[in-house]
């Protein structure tokens, strides 16, 4: 996992709970805590931090990852406004993931393992994402989708009829978007 | 979890840990940055390698493309030779074929062959240009000369379509420049021919304007405007690209290979210029090009300005454009120009001016005008105005020049100018007209043929029937003029093929044959003539720009009886024609140019007018040529004489041949005739070394000629 993700996590945690909490998570998980955006670090280190947070809060790990993803998206927008400004809605934005966003990510961060998704428009405001990655971070994806909806002033309702964590071959996320005002 | 800031020691420990983390981050970031920089550096290196490879590949591709162009150029050349044979033979067979269907087929072959030949020639030109194989001349040129050349070559067609042609040069354009006359004319000719082709009625205007000027060169803009069918704006841009206009709509419009304009573009670019066109469908087009020409270092010596100073000129033409153009041509000169739109108006003007004590000096009259035409107007003026204040009359005609000259002469008008009127023809005629006025007792208007010894030959030539063959109309006219003055009756043919046809019909005493002609050249035509029963003995005299002796021998071997070099020196022409047509009016036994004939010594040593006739009136060129002549002959006389004593007659003959040519160019006619005589004597079947007396004569004439030339050169130098 690229250091940028760890840095985002650090920011999100410190912003929400203060530096002491971040120190404690590091100490507890035994993570090094020295992250540069271009460096690569073991996936386990990220999962260790998530596990530590889960333990400290009593919340499931998935929920922690989702929370992180949701909070991380506005920060991503700050760093990479170009991916966002040409869209007014979440679905068209997400649909550029395979063709634009993640390919660019792979160029910017050599060694990045950003996933490709399978897409299906199941209705005017509905999008199905099929996710298969050995990292099995569907929870992070869900959080990022919520975060994206936040950015575009929408609200996402996501169901996962299939999930690798439940033994399925891939995860299926059925997302419905509505304007946040309604 | 510990909350922040409880115990200062814990707090310090925490801060130290964070600091340590930050240090490690910094270090790692540094390493990453360094790696990234190295990476970047390597990529730049690789890009550089790729760039070098690409530029090498590009160069290679360019070389290949040049090689291709060169190959194409060679091929086109190779193709032309057999193609010419095909065309010629098709034509000949067609003329003989009885069956009309076969005739039709052969005529199609002939026509297609000609089309193909044109295409191949264009490809040759274009590929030479693209392979950078064309070297441009940088020699003295006169813009008026270029326009005149173009007008001579197009006037007939324009006239036959009833088109007016007007040429004008902006007054600020320097007249003496350096550049490539042939290429400049080629582009302009292409534009003008196109304009004529696509204009059914109206006029074609050729303008030369000054775009910009710097210390040693000018950028000139040549534009040709017609009132023709025009070109749709979306097609304009493509016209100048090779092969692109070869689609149905455009070939119909542009005919030919479609390469002409592409060639024009390349040529203009080679001359440091550009091309372009504007057009309005149904109203006409303007095609222009620019070219950079160097300013000539020489200054004009001959100043028509002085001659024309203060003259009053009345321009009479019913066509307003013609009036404007002619007035415009005169605007750089210190003359007063007034205009009249009809003969009657002109008469009124002249009478009024006479009564006011401000008579016109020159009347420029258009011949064909409604009601009172040019000649009638001139007559009326003569009746009404006393002789002393009667203006000189110049008749301008767009129609058959011969006809006009005849009619004008009857009315006592000396000067006839053909349309299109160019500045130089106009100014020359004006100067001649007004200076004639001033010295009524002086010499009559100089006629080059007259001063070229025609009187010596009229007896020998009167009534000779001559066929002149040349594909360049101008050359035909020159020869016709020269021969007619000498009393010959002249017919012309513009191709070898036509010559053969005409000769077969009979009625000629001699044929003057240009060698280089398309389709059937002079040599083949002569062979054809000599094969024709009854024509075996008809003398054929070749006229060629080729000066190589071995080529002349080849011509003679093919049956040609004699060879004249271009530019044809009139006395040589007369002498040669006379020699080959010993006829009724001459004593059968007399050799036309008997040895030691006194006429030889009577020819002038140095005839400036005659020389200027060859050199296009270019006095500077005359001086340079004279200088060259002096330099190359100064040390040549002794060795030549030595050759004669050593009895190397062949080499000596060649020397005299050369001397004959070079002295003729300079109007050193006595030397020319003497050299010709010597050459002939040396080439005679039983030639022996010339007599001592002849050699003394030669040394003397040579010495005198050199002295006269030196004087001329010195006078010009100061
Ligand atoms: C709704 C939109 C997005 C979704 C659902 C999404 C999903 C994911 C997921 C699930 C991963 C984890 C890697 C994996 O599962 O194999 C990931 C990685 C990543 N994504 Fe996205 N992403 C989204 C938008 C973005 C945007 C806008 C950016 C920023 C430009 C971004 C940058 C990254 C980066 C840098 C990684 C880390 C790759 C690595 O370290 O190997 N993603 N994304």
C-alpha cells in the first residue's frame, strides 16, 4: 500500500481524535509511523492500525475502514481537484475510475495497486460495482463512495449482496444515489 | 489510551517519538527524492537517445525521398525520348493512313501521347525542384523584358479570344534587377496562360508591385487578374499542391497535368517568395506570387527621361482600362499626359492645344475605335493642324500587326505598337517618335535589318521562297522580318511535322530549320524531307543555339546543308541563304562570297546598334562582352596564325568559327565576315593555308577591332 494512504489515515485520525490517539494506535499496532507518500508499505501495517482502532473503539474493522474512506475523499479532492471538477454528480465521477483516476494514480505513484471495477448501470440513479482485489478492501471502497457522494452533495445508499469476506468470488456493491437535500 | 499532556515527562517522550518519526520520514523522503531524480535523469537521457535516433531516421527518410525524386527525374527523362518517337510516328502514320478509323485511332494516340509528354515534363520539373536539383540564375534582368517575353508568348491566344491584355509595373519597382529570367517568366507565363484559358471575355491584367525593399534586394509581387470563371474558395488552397487538384471537378478547370501551379509554388519559394490566389466564382481570379530579386549594381545609362522631358502626350482609346494603363506606364516619366475617349474628342483636343500655343508632341492612338478610328483620326489631325505643330503619331493595335503597319504607312504613321503595351515598348517608341521630330533631317528610324548589310544581298535574295521552321513564334517573326526586308517570300511552320508537309507540297527554294523542336526535331524533319522524292536536293539550313562543332557535323551528316548559330547574325543569314539558292537572278558561275571580295572589308569594324540588337539593348552587357572578347583574344591571334603555318587547318578552322560567333555578337562585322571567309576556305574540300595577303588582312582587321573595342570599353569605364 502506498504511503499516501497511510498519510491520509494519519490526517483523518488526528483531525478527528488528536495526535495522542494516533501515537497510541502506532504504539499498539507496532507500526513504524514513518510514511512518505511515494513510499510503499506492507498492507498488514494498514490493517494492523485498523485492527488497533477497532479494538480501542469496539467497532468492527470494516466500519473503521469505511469511516476512513469517507473522510479521506474530501482530502483527495483537495490534492487532485482535476479529477473532480469536470463532474456534477457521483455516478459519472465513479465511472472515470477505470479509465482515468486509477490509471493516473498508477503513473503518479509507481508501484501503486489501485483496483479496477466492473460497472453496471442498474437504474438512472443506480450503479453496481463489482470489486475483486486480493486486498479485499470493499469496506474502504464503500467509504470512498460515500465520501464521493458527500463531495457532490448527494447521499449514497449501498448494499452488498455479495462479498469476498462471505466467501463470494467478488464483492458486488449496489449503490443508489439521491440528492442530499431530499 | 493516554490523553495528551497529563504528565510532562510522558508528554516529552511522546514529542521525542514524534520528532524521531519525522526525522525518519524526512530521511526516507530524501532517499525517494534522490531515486526519483536519478530516475528522471535516466529518462531524459533515454529521451535524448530516442530524439537522436528519430532525427537520424528523419534524415534517412529525407535522403531516401531525395533519391526517389532524383530517380523520378531520370526516369521522366528516359521516358520522354521513346515517347517523343511514339508521338511523332503516330502523327506521321496518321497523315498517311487511308482508313478514317485508323486515322482516328492514331490521332487519339498522338493526342494522348502529347498529354503524357506534358505530364512527364511537369513531373520532371517538379521532381527536380523537390530534389533541389534546380539552380537558379542570378543575372541581370529587366522586369519589362520578362513581361515582354510573357506577352509575346501569350498575345496571339489572347487576341484570338478577343481578350484585352494589360501589363503594368508600379513606378517604384526598380527596373534593373538580378535574378532568373527564365524561371520568373515560367511562373508568370503559367499564370497568364491559365488566365487566358479560363477567361471567355474581358481582360487580363498583369501587375508588378514592390512589396518590400532592403539594402540589396526587393520583394516583388506579380499578380495576374482575370475576368474569368473563377474558382470556388474551398478549392483555392489546394490548387498549389501537387496532384491534389486531379479530381474531376478540377482537371476540368485546370487541364494539363495539374502540376503547373505546384511547380510555380516551388519556384516562387525557391526565389524566396510565396504564392496565393483570390477568386470570386463567376467574376474572376487573381493569382499572385512574390519573388526576391537582387538589386542590380549597374545604373541605367540610357535615360529616356531626358528625351521625354516636358513632352505633351495625348492618349486616345475608347477603352477606359487601356487609357488608365497607358497613362500609368507613362507616370514615372516627366511628361504631361492627357486622355481622350474617342477620335473626335482627340481631334478637338489637338486643335484646341494648337490654338492655345501648347501643342501635343505625341498622339497615342488606338487603331480600332468606333466611328473615327486611329488612322482616320490621324488624317483629320493632319488636315486641321499645320505641319509644324502636328504631333507624332503612334498607332496602338491589338490586331494583326502586319495589317496595321500597312494601313498606318499609307496614312504616314511611322510607329505601330502592338498590344499588350509594355513600358519598354511604349517608351522606346515614344523616344523614337520625339527624337525623330527634333531632327527632321536626321537619319530615318533605324532598322536593324537595314544596317546589317541587307543591301549587299537584296539582289541575291529577291524572290527566294523560304520556309522558316521554328516552334517559337518570336523566332519565326524575327527570321521572317529579316528575310522579307531582303525581298524573300517567307512562309512559316511551327513544327518539324508541318515543315515536312509543306515541303512535300513544293514551292520552296530553301528551308531554315530550327533543330530543337518538340515532337519532331530539325534533324528528323530534314531526314524526312530528304527522303521525299523531288526534295532530295532542297537545301536545308539548320538554325541552332548549339555551338558544338561535333553536333554540327552530326547535323551535316544527317543531310543538313549548312548550320547557322543563334543568335543569327543577319549578314550571315543572307550570305548563307544566298549561297544555297543560286538562282535565276544571279550569274550562274559567280560564287556569292568570292574570296577577297571587297564587300568584306567594307563592313563596319564595330556596329554598336547591331550588337545591341543581339544583346537586348543592354549597353552594360555589351561592355562586359567586349571586355571578355578582348581578354580571350588578346593572346589568341599569334597562336592561330601559328596553326595556319603549321598547317593544322582543322584546328584553325575551329578557331575562326569561334571568332566568327563571338565577333558577330559584338557587331564586329568586318571581323565576323573575314573569319567566316577564312573558316570556309579552311574547310573547303581541297583547303590549303590562306594566302599571306589574307593573313595580313586578318591581322590588321583583328588589331583594328581590338583597338575599337578597347576604346569603347574605356569610354564606358569613365
Ligand atoms: C469512489 C471512488 C473510488 C473508489 C471506489 C476507490 C477504490 C479504491 C480501493 C478499494 C483501493 C484499495 C486497493 C485495492 O482494493 O486493490 C484504492 C486504492 C487507491 N486509490 Fe482509489 N478509489 C476511488 C477513488 C480514488 C481517487 C479519487 C483517488 C485519487 C486520486 C484514488 C487513489 C487511490 C490510491 C492512491 C490507492 C492506493 C493504491 C496502492 O497503494 O497500491 N482513488 N482505491
